[in-house]
C-alpha cells in the first residue's frame, strides 16, 4: 500500500466516523457536570416540595382529629348528664312527688282484658 492510499483510507475512515451517529448512554450525563447538577437540583426541589406537602397534610389531619376528639368528649359528658337526669326523673320518689303534685291516685284494682272480650271504641 502506498502512502497516498493510506492517507486516502485514513480520510475516508475519519469521514465515516464523523458521519456515524453517536450513541448516548447514561454515562454521558455524568460526563457533563452542568446537566448532572441541574438534574440533581431538580430532584431536590421536587422531593422538597413533596415532603412539605406531606408534612402539611399530616399536620392538618392531626388538628382535625384533635378537634373531633374534643367533640367526642363533650358529647360523652352531655350523654352522662342526660342519663343522670333520666335516672332522676324515673326514680320512685320523683314519680310519687309528681303524682301528688297532679293529684293522681294509685290504682288498687287492676283488671286485664282477655283476647275474647269485645271493646267498643268511642269516636
């Protein structure tokens, strides 16, 4: 091979290499620090906002649960007070006092109707 042939082959080889598309892989990002820094910064900002959103949501849910627990406690106390009032109203001394106040008398003779008895209803 002559020297002219070698130079021509070398030029053709260089042209083919220049014309061939370069395949980019994931290591090409590491070789460019500006792109890598931009990606890392973008990921940091995204994760930071996600973290803040999660913390904010958790805090607001905690306040809502605390408020609901307070309502439950107030409802329990009101229920206990109503049960106490109900037991007081249904007690025998209270019923006797109300009977005397409204001039009611106790029933002495009680008769029950059987199923065969006929009863007329007034209109």
